C-alpha cells in the first residue's frame, strides 16, 4: 500500500453508517478504535467489545496512521 491509499481493512459506503469509514464487513466505525484508545482502552479490550473486528484490521489501520503521520510511504 502506498501512502495515501487506504488499508483494505476498511470501507466506506453512503448506505452504511452514514458513509463513515468502518472496518470492512462490519458496521464498526474506525473512529471508535481511536476514541477507545484515547480513553485508555487496550486493543485487546476493543476487540472484545467489537467481536466483528479482526486484530489484523486494527493493526492495518494503526500501521496506516503511523505511516501517514510519519510521512513515510508504505509498501
């Protein structure tokens, strides 16, 4: 994946959760991950609370954000 490309772990559709980014094949907004982490939750807790989300999806989103913020291209 190149910088600027979204990870395959997420999707967005105007017909699903008002068009916000969600974890693929779920209705869980990606923003829920960041809100929970900000509030002190662990990734493990997040996965327990949202069983439809896979660890690989969370890792892909976090890796994407890290690469984006660092300004480094992903491969």
